[in-house]
C-alpha cells in the first residue's frame, strides 16, 4: 500500500536574518493509523532571542494535543489541536508581546492516508502537483491579516490523489525556481530525490536566504527502524539569512491564483492512462534464469521458422505464376481465350485437360478465399479501429467525469457543469452495442446520472404535492393559464372563456364563470391590480377579471397595428407591455382610466425577439427565447446578463416569471419536465423534475410562501423552492 513519504528541504545559510524550522512528528503505528502524521513549517522574517522557545512551544503543543485528543476523527482532532496552539500563542504573547506574530509565517498540518488538513498564518506557499498541473491550495494573496490572538483561524482540507504530490514551502523558494520548474521536479522524482535535486540546484544559486520545504508523495514503502544512515529528523535548528523577494513571488503566483482559500483545486482530477511502449531488441541476451532462456530460445526458433515459411510461400507464388504463364502462353489475354462469350468460355473449358481443370478450379477457389479473407479482415480491422476510437472516447469521458468531481469539490459549479455536459455528449455518440460500450459505457452513464443531480442541482419529484384538481368541475375543458390572487388560484380555460377558482387552503374548486360565447380561450393572464387580472383572449381582445364580482369586462387596448399577434403581456405599474414575437416587437401602452393608449414601440431598431416565447418585467425586461436563451433589456437595448450554463438547457421552455427584483426567475419547461429556478443574477438555484410536468401549461409564484404552483392536466401541484 502506498503511504505518504516526506521529503524535507532545509537550506541552511550562516548569514542573514530570517529563521526557518521544520518539524515532522514520529507517531506510533497506532497513532499513525488513527490520526496520521503531523508536520509544521515555520519561518520568522527576523530571529529573536526567544524564537526557538516559540517554535518549541508550538511543536510540542500541536503534537501532544493532536495525539492525546479524545477525537478519533482526524479533522476534529486537528481542530482541537489548533485551538490548543492558539491558547499557547496567547500565553507567548503575554510573555513576549505580539510583534513576533506579524513576522511569523507558519503552517501546521496533518496527513492521514490521502486526507490532508493544513492551517496557515502569514506567508507560506502550498501547491498540489498532479500530472501537467500545479495548483495553489493556500492562496496566500487572498488570506486575511494575521490575528495574533487567533493565529491559526482557518483550515484547508481535501484529499490528495496518490499519483499527485504536495509541496509546502517558505515563500522565498519562488525567488529562484518557477512554478513550472517545481512542478516537473515534484512530478518526476520521489520525495527524497526531489529534495536532493532542489539542494543541488539551490546550492549553485548565490542566495543568502534560508529555504525550507516539505515535499510529500505517496510511495510504496516498508517500515524500517531508524539507523545511523537515516536518523529521525525531529526539529531543525535556526539560522539567519536575508529577506525574500516578495514582489517576484507575487508575479510567479499570479497565474496560479485560481481558487478560494478554503477549497482544494483539482483534488480528484483523473490522470489519463497512457500505454507504455518499449522497443524490443533483436539481440539474444542470455539470462541466469533457465526458464527465461528457454522462452528466449523458443521465440528465436519460431521466428526462424516463420522466416522459412515465408520463403516457401514465396516459392509457391512464383511457381503459380509460371504455371499461369504456361497455361495461357499461346493467348494474349483471358478475354481473347473465352471469346467474350459464354459459349467461348465453355469451349475453352472443354479443351482443358483434367489436370488443367483441377488446377484452374483450385486457383479460382484460392483467389475467392483470398478476396473474402481480405474483405473480412478489412471489416475486422475497421471494427477494431472503431473500438479503439470508442475506447479512447470512453477514457476521455472518464477523465471529464473526474474533472467534474474535482470542480464540484472546488465549488466551481459552472466548470463542473461544462465538463459533465461534454462527457454526456461524448458518451451519447458511442453505440451501445459496441464492445467498448459494453465494457464501461453503462458504468460511466451511471456516474453521469449520479453527478447530474448534484452538479445541475436536480431534485426528482416522483409524486409532487397536489393542492387541487380542476377536473372535478371543468368537464372537458383544459386549464391553460392561471392567476394567483390572495390564497386563490384562478384557472382560465383554453378554447373557452371558462374560469374556475381553487382555494389553496381548502383545496376546493368552484365555478366562477362559464361563457360559451367566446371560444378563442385565454392566451395570457397578468395581475393588473392587487385584486384584478388582465387577460388577453385570442390575439388582441383584452378583458379585466374581477374575482369579487366574478365577471369579466372589456378593456380597450389601442395597439394601433391590428395585425399584431400577442405572444405574452405584462403589466408594470400603470403601463402595459405586449410581446409580439411574430412582428419582432415589444409594444408599450399607457393606462388611461380603464383603457390603455399611446401605443409605442419599446424596442430599438436591430433588437431581435422574433423567436421569443415569454417575457416578464421587474424593472428590466427579461425575454425567454425558444432556444433557451434568456436576455435582459433596458431602455429598448440588450443589457449585460449571463445565465449559468446547465443541463438540460432551457430550450423548449414556455413560461417565464420574474415579478420583482428580489424574486428568482421561475421557468417552466414541459419539454424536459422541469421547473427551473434561477437566482436574480442568472445563477442556477435548483431544478425540479417530474413526469407530471410534461403536460404543464402554466406556473404562478407565491413570493410570501416561496412556493410555485404548476397546472398540468388540470391538476395543480405545489413546489416549495
């Protein structure tokens, strides 16, 4: 089993001011099994007479508190140990003042199996090396100021892949080596080799700086007792040297600052397996193992036999060629011999001797078998090539899923969704009846399905809560749109002017208005006051619905253009906005009494909403397009707005709700059987999926109850978001 191996770089200079210190605990086997191995890296910008007392106190307090903890969980024990260290630091401040805390750069950590926990104060660098990447896991440039009374106040935790490596170092190491150089050193060497290499490189540098570092890699090691050649290293003495070049450090680290301080980067990123090809020598090298010798001799014998066989095949081919020339030596071509006709071919066949007929038959059969074998072999090769391509694609899918898991741990939600979408697309392109898919395709699809719920924030609602069923009253009518007024949901029919009331608290449905005179049906409903709703019937006829009087009344809306086809509408303040996608227009009207007049085109020239399906207003106008794009518009122009990428997209969505700047976006997408909830900035909050939503025609949102009501198949479902 691979275990973490520590390489300790301690570059000692006799002149200078800064002091460095390394500490690696030597736990008992039981302590190591239960809690792991503790380590510490401490640097002082300037040594003081009491510096060694400080580091000795920190070392002893940390180690004793960790291994004497009553907690058997490493992280809990580590937290308690840090608390003890902070208390000890408080006592040191009482004795020596707090000035030294601002000159102290320290890291305390513990590694248990592949789990790593570290806490830092001041300027200490930490990197995860994995494959071709090196990632900053400390984020020194983003750490908070030193708090003397709580020196170690935060923990970075995560899992290090066994194929990766960790580098914890004083900041001045980057004065002499780039991040890329450090990545190659850690990647290509064992922990001890990497330390030796760094010692060799740094010894050639004209530096007055003390440099200390831990290089941790997972290696297959056997437990051995300490010897004179390999003494236990408990604590390094202090020396002094010059200040580090902080400006150069910041320049080097600028390209690596990718993550927040509390998250590992790329913890579970998969490393793609590459086939190792080795050249095989033709020379025979005698081995001391008799079995190896026998195998080598057998191989050489078979190789020589194969060469002889090829010589024989060549001679047979040469003989066949001579026979063909002899057979047809008096004829210019085969076509001339057969006379270009069936009768000529028959005559030619009759003139052949029995031996010649046998030979020709054998030759024809041989050619036929050869052609069939070539064709079959080509098909087999094509199939093998395809399977190799599919296998490579499946490996890429596996790598992308590893990236998805890593980015998910790093809280990079957008990156995780992008990687997962790519993996899903690649896997969908591989035939399920292929050999490669049978090996790992189903397993990868299972991982995709499992990750999809977490990465795309999908909640499967198997049986959504039913708060009412219009079917008990509407007969053959279908509820197409709804309006929420108070604690009542009013359902408006498609294809008729029928209106029904659903009391949410009592879950009772009652008839409100049934008017067979109008057969166009309600197209869009919006609350125009706190107690009434404005509805459009057909394309251009508007009515106001009063639930108290339980009646509708005509409303004059002067659209000017009689050819407008209303896609959606919204009332904002004392203005009515009408979306007419077919005419690529948004029209604004001013309320005057009980009418809406002064129709003006709100969109500026060149703005395209011709494929819009719905819109809503919270001060800005948000337009949902048929392809799932959500755009924001202000003053007739498109504004900067970016929606999170997630899967599936909003393509096929039919309804958008955004009533207030503080409200989320609510999007109904029957195509994907989902209710999608977005934050006001366009980030994904949640997706609710249910087969019941496949027939959904409208949604309304109760902001006070934070509940969405969905009508589907005349049933009304509620979802608390």
